[in-house]
């Protein structure tokens, strides 16, 4: 075996068994809940079932004049009891929107979401707020 083959073999083994790969454990986030948002206390609800590895699932968020349905999940980041989910979706059946949803699994759980138009401008932001009913679960796959 020459030096080049040895280096390639070592690189492959380091890559294959790197801690980064070991840390890329998959997560599943699921559940639903609702709270009251805005000045008039409108009901807002979020339901989802997503996985981080592979990226898969769905998210739906309902708020007066904003019916968001995901068309793809593009990211799931878990940090303790906090989850950030990014994706694309439709609002009122119009495509081209992106979203970032935040869920904190606590007592009580909290939800918040930011939705952007296709040009990147803000469509709607609903601040993180505790739910009044429901439950979200974060688990490893």
C-alpha cells in the first residue's frame, strides 16, 4: 500500500467514525397545542410530526387569516427542550412561504412561529407563548 492509499484509508476511517456523525442522532418531534395570541386573544394552534434524520414530516399552523401548511421540512434543530423547525409551505393555499417554528417542551409547552413571503419579507410573527392545552414531545429516533 502506498502513502496515498494509506492517507485515503485513514481519512475515510476518521470521516466514518467521527464524533460529528455520532452526534447526528435523529430526533422526532410531534404533538399539537393551542394558545391565545394577539390583542384580541385569537386562538392559534400548531400541530406537527417531524423527524430530523431523515428530514421528513409535516407542520400545520392556524391563526386568524393565516393557515400555514408545510410542503417541506428543511431543518430540525434540537437544543435541550427547545426545537427549531424550518421549512417551506403554503399560506391560504398560496405557495412560496418559508417558516421558522419554535417549540419549547416544558411545563407548559410553548410555541411561536415566524413566516416569510417568497421575497424574504416578514409575513407574520407570532411570539413564543405558553400553550393552554396540548402537548409536544421531543424524542430520539
